[in-house]
């Protein structure tokens, strides 16, 4: 992902921050980690045996 005249993003975190900002500007709120797990049907860390 590029940032206009700023060039490429320096990290994944920078990309995520930009996408969150854009979403909020459009009236959307990002899912929390727990909400994302539910949406994607993933187990929580407490249910995984490592």
C-alpha cells in the first residue's frame, strides 16, 4: 500500500492505522479482536492447546 507522496507504508501497523482511519471517516468502526474471532469463526487463545 502506498501513502500518496509519502511512498510505501513502513509497516503492517501503519497500513492498519490508515485503514482504520478511512473506515472511521466512512462511519465504520473496526471490530474488536473478540468480535473478529466470532465473525471469522475462530477459537480464542484460551481454547487452543499450545
